[in-house]
């Protein structure tokens, strides 16, 4: 799934790239597994801006993904590998033996015609989903549950994978893409394999317009604003901030500040906190 570069027909096209979509086998989604996706523009239920830098974007429908993988011991065949505008990895349309169809996240190496299974006593091969207690140590995983039966919540981005490091008692230790080592209950389910479309991280948008197509509005530097608009604003020329960098409200450190609550319930399950820096480069 390599990326292809555009011809430099304009300054915005020079150096820009996109996926070649050679792995996609369907022109459109399976309509029965899609639903309307309304835009909020970052506004909450009373119309006030609660999330900045959101707005616009191309129209798209949401693909209903089966994150729980509860259809146990029913073999399914991969019908298509599809592009999903709502997420970075590809998705696979699975047709089960009883005729039901579901979408799952497509791991690297999964192809049309392959068989996938979910259950307790199955073979740990890419695309199969099973409780962590039955997965051999050292396997690469994705779509991992935090609470048994709740559905996969961790490691769902393109190219992502976690590694099963150890199992002890009722808990297993997972090395996450961020470098964090987290303890998860062995009854939690996970899908075998690394997620595909890993070249997604190397795509160069090339121009501001492509950001707007994705629904991302511009981000203005605080230093470029007036003092009334941001704590970093004002000053002569391109001077410094004049203090520790903070967010636009002036309440949190903008660089290097910790944002995780120290009394969070899941704090006890983290064995090693995530590393700073480009994690993926240090993992390989």
C-alpha cells in the first residue's frame, strides 16, 4: 500500500502525496452498514463552541464497525477491503456463514477470500479475535478491550500494534504503541495482527485546502494574537512568550505539562508511562 506523489502542477501539489488505494477492492460502502453522520462544527448541545478547530469538511457517512467481535465460532469470509473516510486504517466487509455482514478493522495481510473467526479456542492468526488469556505471549494485537465485553478501545489507528509481553494471574501486560506498558484483564478481547495502511503516516497534504476537506479549521499561534486574545499575545516583533508556554485559557502548560489526573481509577493498571518523542521510530 505505498503512497504516490502528485505531479508538481502547482505550489500546493509540489511534494504532496496520497495513498494509491491499491488495496481497496470496492468502489463504495455496504449501505446497510452505514448511517448519517451529522456535523457539529465543534458546538455542544446549546450551540456554544466546546472543541476548537472543527468545521467544514466533505460529506461522509459513518461505517458501523464491529469492535466487540461477539459472533463466536461462526466463520466469516472477507468480501471486500474498503476505504473508510472516518478512520486511518482500511476496513474489511465480512460475510458470515449465516449470511450476516459486519465491518471489522483490516489488519495487515488480510485479503479478499480469507476466513476470520472469533471465539475462545481458535487459531491466533491475523483478523481472528479472542480473549487475551488464549493468545500466546509475544503476539502483535490491535482493537483491544479495556473492559471485558465493552468492545475494542485501544490500538485502532493505521499501522498500530500492541505486543503481549506477559501474563500473570488474571492480568496481562501489553506494550502499547506509545511505549506505555498497561495491565489488562485476560478476559478482555483483542484482535491478532498489526493494522494495515501503515504508510498513512507518511502522506503529505501539501496545501491548506486538504486540511479543510478533512474538517479541520486553521490553528493560529498564540504569539500572533493580541494580548486580549491569548496569554502569549502582544509584544514587539517576534519576541518570546515572556513566561512558560500555556494554553489559550492560561490554565495548562502547553509544552511538557502533564494532563492526566493523578487519582484516575485506571492509574494502578499502568506499569510504565508512555515515552516522549516519536514512539514508532524507537519501537522498530
